[in-house]
């Protein structure tokens, strides 16, 4: 019977030697926890990046106009024509004022 107890006791200690200690379990748990947090943090940042919405200002896009756009060309020609008429009026007014000024000087 004594022999059985001593075999049992050594078997119990042998079984214990293969099991990790509490400190080893704690170290492993800490490592696993750190890895888990790192993965969660990475996933969260990737999620934010994938959900990122960018707004583009459509007004800044260059609209290429057809260089032979007849309506546009007609508007430009009409504007230029009106400006030329205004310039001619100003020239006539200024020249008539100059002539009147010269005539006044001669008459005095």
C-alpha cells in the first residue's frame, strides 16, 4: 500500500510539472490581450478609413466648351459690337468738346 501512495504522489507531481504555472498563465493572458487590443484598434482604424466620405466641389470642374458654339460666339460678338458703339460715342463727344473749346478760344 505504501508503494501505491508513493507512486500516486509522484504521478501527481509529474502531472503538475507539465501544467503551466499561474504566472505563466498570466503572462500568456497579457500577451493575448495585447494582441487582441492591437487587432481591434487596427480594425477600427480600417473601418474609419473605409467609411471616409470625400466631397468634391463640382463647381471647380472645368467645363470644356465647344470652340464653335454658335450661341456663345454670337453673344461675344454682340458684346464687342456694343462696346465699340460706346467707344465711338465717347470719341465723338470728346472730339466735339475739344472743337467747341478751340472755337471758344478763337472767338475770344
